[in-house]
C-alpha cells in the first residue's frame, strides 16, 4: 500500500519534498492545497493530479470526502500550522507538519489533542531522524560506544536575505532564527544526547533591529542541562554563514557532524574514524519511512510524532523566557 499525500502550501520546501517523492516506493503526491491557481496548474501537470484533488485554503475541509488522499503535508509559514492542522484532523486525514510544528507549546499540544480526537496520526517533518549518519551515531551512543555523555555543541545558522520574506515577519514566523534553524540544535541535542533538557539559559544579540523586529530573534546563544548531568552549548543565528555543526562528547569517545543537518551529504566522524555513510535524498527516505509509520505502524528509531515536536516547542518557549528574564529557566514537560 502507498501513502497518498496532498501538499499544502506549494512553496520552496514543498517543491523539494515533491521532487524527492518521485523516488519514493511507499508515498506519492495525489493532491494539492494552494491559494495560487497558477501553481495548482503547474503541479497538476508535473504530478498528474486530477482537478477533483485540488483545493484552496477556503475549501480544503472538503478533503474529508476525498478517498484519494490519506494525509496532508503542511509546508506553509510556521504560524499557520496550528489552525491548518486542526482543520486537516477534523477532515479525518493524517497530518505531516513541517518544523516548527507550531509557534509555541500550547498550540502544539492542541494539535496533538485534535489529531488524537480525530483518530489520525500527527508526524513532524524531522527529516534528520531518518538520515543514515545520524542514526548510526545515535546507535553508537545507545550502545555505549561514547561512554557517559558529557557535552553537546550545536551550531545552526545562515545569513538570511530578503527582509520582506515571511521568515522575518513575526505574524507568520512566530519568531526568528530559533524557530527556523536554531530548532535543529535543540532537536539535535536531544537525539544525540538521548535525553530531554531540564533547564536552559539563553542570551540574545541583535545587531540589526530594523531587519530583525520585535519578536524576531537574530542571534541567540543558549545552554541546556540534561537529567544525567550532560550539558549543551548552542548557537542559533540568521547573521552568520557556515554554521551547521554538531559535536557530541562522551567519556570514551566523540562524534562530529559537519554539515549536520543540511540537505546534502552529511559528513561525520567519530573517535574511531570517518563515518560518511552514503547520501540518500533526505526527503525520499523520510516520506517512505513516514508511510511505513502511518500505514504499517512502524516505530522509527528516533521519534517524529507530535510529542517530539511539542518538546522542542516547550524548549523554545523556555529559551525565549530565559532571554527575556536573563534567568535560568527550569523545563517541565507538562
Ligand atoms: P516558502 O515561502 O517557500 O513557502 C511557503 C508557502 O506557503 C508558499 O507557497 C506560500 O504561498 C504559502 N502560503 C500560504 N499561506 C500563506 C500566507 N498567509 N502567507 C505567506 N505564505 C503563505 O517557505 P518554505 O521554505 O517552503 O517553508 C515552509 C515551511 O517548511 C516552514 O514551516 C519551514 O520551517 C519549513 N521548512 C522545513 C525544512 C526542512 O528541512 N524540514 C526546510 C525548509 C522549510
């Protein structure tokens, strides 16, 4: 059986996912939801989508009655994910939602509850959770090959361009670099260490308050503490290039990945030597694996469910609070 997916929001990432899905064995595009008729036309011809499987933001609740669609993949600006997820769930379709799942933990929780109530699955687009190098490092850590984990460093950033894009608009982005790219260091710290942080401290630096308006973070350094005593030190920024690096340190060894989350080949090494497992387009693997999760109940090595997305939102809420108060913030997952 194949997972039949409708893409919602036909922007740059949707195009990347859809192109990658041409190589999927278990997932295919059967529908679209878009506010732009010309894009719908283009996608119809590229993916052979019949008119009856095309929707806009006003009428997509009618997807309820469409037997050709099993799941909707939400790839719209962050602040729209919550309401769109609730509507997809109410229409009885599984939800695959891009990161960040929402713009705060409260919204994330409501999305989890809505999907539970509707009896549909909610998966978050954490493509790295299916990537071979990442999984091998996680396996080594689980098998104790690094010994007791002491430290993680995550560096996530790039220089953002066009100041008018939605990523720099609080109403649509719900934040700035942290929501978009810093989340990779948060999520990476969690799967690399294998624990969820119990406190954070954080400091914000803003060099350009015109480009990065109120609520849109430019650069944040943050530190996290984990139950075992391990600590993490991370950087999230929209003002520096070449920041895509993870480093994990244990008593008996280490792992480093650079690039660690980019689309291209992940370069990795451990204290035993280079890893550099072969590259497969992340979104191809992700969608085949997500089909297996939804259709067969497969349990992924690193979770991608709503709870996983929600934990990152809880941590982002705590980081923003730590920035605002200048204090160490305890994290409770309730
Ligand atoms: P984008 O701007 O290229 O695409 C967003 C799409 O949403 C556009 O087609 C736009 O027309 C549409 N849209 C619908 N309603 C809109 C509204 N009210 N205002 C503005 N646009 C609206 O952005 P993108 O880079 O494709 O990012 C989309 C989502 O995917 C974001 O949540 C982002 O974090 C996520 N993303 C994830 C990855 C990843 O590697 N997992 C990579 C890139 C983006």
